[in-house]
């Protein structure tokens, strides 16, 4: 639809919709950062768990050898 001498008429932007869109983008970025942070923490915990398991199994094996030698 043309108004004012042929200039195209656009709906004005809904400020609430624009704000919602900005919040959505911001929240998506924050969630992404938070998710990467949790993944990093989870990876560190998994590494510690594997290390603990390794040392526990080593300790059990060495104790069994000591018992067998006794």
C-alpha cells in the first residue's frame, strides 16, 4: 500500500516484540555459555572419576598381591 506520494507503508515495529527478540537472542547466548561451562565441568569430573577408578583398582591390585605374598 502506498501512502504519502508513493512511499511504501510498513507496519511499525512492535517494541515489545523487538525487546522479546533481543531477550531471546541474549538468553540463547547465555544458555550456550552456561551449557559449555557445564560440559567443561562434566569433562573434568569424568577425568577425575577415571583417575580415581584407576588408582582404586591399582590399590586393590597391589593389596591383593600383598595378601597373596603373605
